[in-house]
C-alpha cells in the first residue's frame, strides 16, 4: 500500500515490537501499538492525531472452537481487538476524514467454531450503519498475509495482496458506507445447504457388548473412516479420538460434512459433527440409521437455547 501511494505518509501499527518482513518504503513508519489498550490509543492520538486523515483498521483474531465450551472471559478476549479496538479508534480519532474497518464476511454469513469472531465482525459492520465518519468493508481471507495466509479455503476464492490493495483502493474512493467483496468457489445454494438442518437419529452412548461387529457397523465405520481420509489425508485415525484432536478444525469439519453426505446422503449436518466428533460416534449414528426405519430427532446433545442466550447476554459490570 505504501508503494502504491508514494506521496502519502503511512503509519503502520501492530502488537509486534518491531517491523517484520521486507524493508518498508521510506514513506512508511511502524509503531508498536495494542489497539485494545486505551492508554496507548490515547497517546497515539495525542501525538500523531492532528496529522492523521484516514484510519484503516485491520485488527482482529480468530476464535478457537465452540463458544459454549468457553468462559465469558475467553469469549470476550477474542472480540477485543475488533470491538474494543474499533470503539477506541472512534473515540480518539473523531476528527479524521474516515475510519475504515476491514472486517470479514464471517460477520454476515457465520462460520462454525468462530462465533465470537463472527460477532466482532458484525459489530464493525454495524458501526458503518450508524453513520458518521465510519465505513466497513467485509472481505474473504488473504492468500499471502494475515491470519489466513497459507490456509486453504474450501468455499471462497482468497485474495492476494496485489489484488486486495486494488479492491481496498476501489472501496476507499467509492463513498459506499458498507460493502462486501467475495467470490464463492461453488454456487451459493451449495454453500448454504451444508448448514441446513436434517433429521438425525437418537444415539445411545451406552456400550452394547457384542460377539462381533455387525455388517452394518463395519460398513458404517469403513465409510466414515474413508470420509475422514478424503478430508484430512490418507492416515491412520483413532476411532475414539475427536476429529479436532487429529488435525481437524472448524473449516475442515465443513469439508468432512460434505464428504460424509456423499457416502450417506442427507444424514449429517455440521452441528451434529461438532457434538459427535469421533469415527465411532459417527459410525454408530449411521448404524442406527441403517437399522431404525423411522428416524427420530436427536435431542440429548442439543444445548438449551435459554442457556445460550443467557451466555451471550453479557451485562456490563
């Protein structure tokens, strides 16, 4: 960006104590700054604020798994760079021409295992709706920089910095308050169908002693294992260990859902895989589906909605 605007003085700020990467252009200066620390943001505004015309905010960090397994402190900690940081920038730089937050499309479409990240990005989109000098651009992941660099994206075309800077420039000069720039690898209906609700069978967690595994059980275990291999790679997987303990994450579990539904059409959704993350559990689910002619809705693993809403309804002290 500094190279694209050689006549503009750019201050780059981040948590790292020093600049990382290739030598930066002469018109760029780096400052160590934690955007969630009010004293640091206030000091920056007091020292440099009068010379700042635009604030471009790229701060953010991903979530780590299901929010229902976290404490309030853990949940809020993952949102601070986007929520608290965005608030502080608005508080101490009200005089600048524009504050532009670069958020993620996750705030609009959601992403499994990324609840707090999605909420924080949605907050930034909401700031643009309020008006004033704030605008927000929602982007997909970056190919060569940022938290998603080097990681595959199953559904979205990733941006390279050389193209991303052009999109940013286009948005900055557009005057549009809030926009999203993304390109799906598959049709939108194919993407959303992965999160559709399907009927599920009840799963018994009690061990059933048998002389030998049934044909249905053997077929289910083999089918589930093959789906894991197509998702995570051709390796040996412990049928009693969680998908997440063997290399899976919130992105690859969506791929696993797709692979399982190729072998067992209409039998899995992503929510089920989060609650039944082992090969044995998923195979047992399929064995029950094969043996029971009438499917029943599984309720034992479903969280209580009131509890979840109460968790999300954080009150200020």
